[in-house]
C-alpha cells in the first residue's frame, strides 16, 4: 500500500473562477483528479500543469476553449491539486508521472488530442504524443523544454534547483509556494512574497490577489509537511546536474521523435511563449520552434506562468492556431 495524504474537499469549496466538478481516475491504489469540461465529441485539449501548480492554473482558459467547442481535460499530477499525495519523496519520478498520465489518456480513450503543456507538463505531456501519436493531432508548447544533448540550462533554472537543496530558500518545512504564483501573475510584489516564505507567514492580500492565493494554496493548506513532497521532487528532478535524473534519456528520445511533428500536414505544432521568462527564455522557445518548423507566438509582457497572467490571450492564440 502507498502511504499518502489526501487534501480535504473543503479546501476547494467556492474557489473563484473554478466551479468545476471533480472527477477521479484510479491508478493503482491512488486517486488522481482531473477536470473534464465541454462537449464529449469536441476536439480534446489536454491541459497540463507543472510546478508548483494544479488544474486551477487553467481557470481563465477553460471557459473560452469550451465556448469554442473544445473538450478540456486538466489533470492534477500525483502530489498536486486534488490528487492523492504520496508521502515518500522518493516515490515521485518523472517516469511515474508519465505513466499515470498515459493511463488516464487510455482510460478515457482520448483521441484528436491537443496537448497544451508548460513547465514539467512539457516532458510529461510531450511524452504522450511521442509514444501514442495516433491519439494526438496538435502540440501547444509553452515555456518548457525537453532535455537533449546540447541543451543549455539557464542560470535561473540552475538557481531554482539549488534553492531546493539544503541551505536553499525553499528547503524548509511547508513552503508556501502559492505566493510565487501571486508574484508571477502580477498581483503582488515578488520580494514581499519571498519574505512571506522565509518567515513562514501567510501573505496579507485582499481582493483578486486573495482569491488567487486561496486557489493556488488550496491543495496543501493544512496538510502535514510530507504532503509537500510532490512539489519538492519536481525541482530536484531537473537533470541540470545529473543526466540520470528526470528521465533525461527518455526526454532526449521524445525530443528527437517530435522534431518531425510540425511539418506533418496531418498534425500541427504551435509555440506560445511568455517572453519575460528567465527560466525558459524566448531565445530557446524560438530556436525549438524553428527546429520543428512551427508557428511561434511570443507574449512580450508574459512570464513563466503565462496561463495565469495571460490566460484569455493564450486561449485566443490556441483557437486561432487551430483554425490556421
């Protein structure tokens, strides 16, 4: 049996802009949550989050995509959102996250899928298209990467990795990372939010900022420290210091496999990029898109979490790109 904690349902009551009925997929002895909205016969948008978020990241994108006739499926990786959270930090691997998502795609028998991915949603989601190309027709790639020979990790991502090791800013009990999402969305000052993490204090925010903070902190609010281990493991899985980490060999295979995706007339690839991101830079996004012969749309004032800060615009670009 897997030891895990489960976030109480009460944490998710009355979240602003997120009224969706929870649905669950059983994977071995765990419960994995996903949102499933829109017409069942519509083209599928598989909306994948990364670190330290959950399906709530797509709150501003689901309504316009559904209005355009799409079926939106937004899963929570194990350890995140409403999904169960194994307490053993070593339980979490990128290969396991990938396997769980594969099982969901197969259980729902998804076809005509557009994978919409960002951050760790990239390596986990693009693996699905590489392994099951018959189920996928379009890739929307946002501020992410696939490890491969020659890829240069930015100083920002190296710093992010360092801060999760002993002595780092986030190497502490119950790190309240929802404050980072507030800062990235432009609803709070970054230095003030980092101070809240350091001092272990809940940020003093009101209005829209309070709504967003409540949404992003809902998955771990009130949990014991072991309930944070899914978040801890993602930064430690970046293969920045060891090629044996983060399922790097598989990432390289998927990268090579998908380079030929864009020019295929039966498929499409579309890069939408937050150009202010210092983790996955605009230059990297343009280089990758060029190698795939894919369309690139940069959002000049968006950062890493563009779904949260510019969700309506991202949805507009996705709809426009599918028509094109």
